[in-house]
C-alpha cells in the first residue's frame, strides 16, 4: 500500500525534483565541505561514531569553522578518539583544556569525556545509548522521540553535571527539533552505498529517523509546502518527516540532502 503511493508521489514534479537533488548531493563530492568529513577520517567503527558525534554537536555556525574546530578536537585526542575516550587518565585531559567552539568549551568537553568513558567501559558502541529499555516510554510517542529522550536522560545521568553543559544535548521533551542529534543519527544509520552516510548502526531502522531541520531546511520546506508549522521545533521536524515519508517511507531522511542543497548551496 505504501509503495504504490510512494511511487505516485515520486513521479510528481516535486517528487522528481527532490529525488534529482538527492542524487546530486548524496555522493562523495559532498563530503569535503561538510562536517561529515570528520568521521570519514577514520575506519574503526568506534572512532567513526565518536568523531561523528562531536562533529554533529559542534555543527552550528560556519561550516568551514565547524570542520576546523572538529579537526582540532581530533588532534587533541591524538587522532584516536575511541582510545582516548575509553582509556584516558586524569592527566591526559590537559590536552583538552582551552578548547572552545562558540558556547561549547572545555568544561562541557570534560563532561562529554566522562560520559563517553563510562559508556565505553560497558558497551562496544554508542548505538546502545539510543536504545531505550522496552516499555520505558509511552507507546504513543514516536520511536525517535523515545530514543532522543532516553539518550538525553542517560547522557546526563552522571553526578555533578555542569549546568551549562545541558544546553549542548537537545531533547524532544523540551520541544527542541534536535537537529544535530538527528543529523548524527542519519550519518550512523542510513545505508545506501553512496559513500556519504556510514550505515554502521543496525538496530535503528532508517524509516524511523527524523529529518534534521534548521532554519535553512525549514524555509525551503515551507516554500515547497512540505511544512505548515511556523515554529522550527520538534513538532515541525515530525511534520516534515511525515511529508517526506510520502515520497519514500523507508528512507525519508535522504531528502535532507535535497532540502539542504536547495537551501544552503542553491539559496532556493
């Protein structure tokens, strides 16, 4: 039932245009100028997911600066982020002192390190941090809302969380669109052999991902009449993703490429 309607939508002028833009931007030439270039520096799955996590968290502002600061952070971790996060001793973190990108500073970074060390001592992947226990959240919630809410609560479950650090991990519970975390999940989960997204996480289906939405994407989506909501928040992210599912219910967030390309590259 879904597939027939998807095919019909894909052949509309809007569907054709969106799919053409996905093809144009979802290819390796997209990588060097995007923060996703940071995890592409690595081959070990844990290095990839940690580098991707930090690149996504730092992804606000100018893309050139985001990439530069993310590279700097990797260098401060000896270009071995998994080994550094899992095995660092108190004296090792002195290399992180003084790091800053916009409002993210070394106080935030040291808490991130504490969390990641705790997590990797008992888990082999960061993916498990996004898998809530069964029946731990109301069934009416979107699966992505359960995952992101669970991750936020788990991330800040350690003692002595710096109050200032809480703003760096968004949660649907506060109505946030969670753009950077949804982008990170896209990188980790989507698998299409195009060479951009990694697809190394297998427990989260691509059909349940939420489209990363920021002001650029929201503006294009409204212009294309894919989004009616005027506030760029969690409900807007859900609304946009539902619209995109009508073009491809199995992989709605591939259209992030189209919306991003139209908004940022083509200034649509």
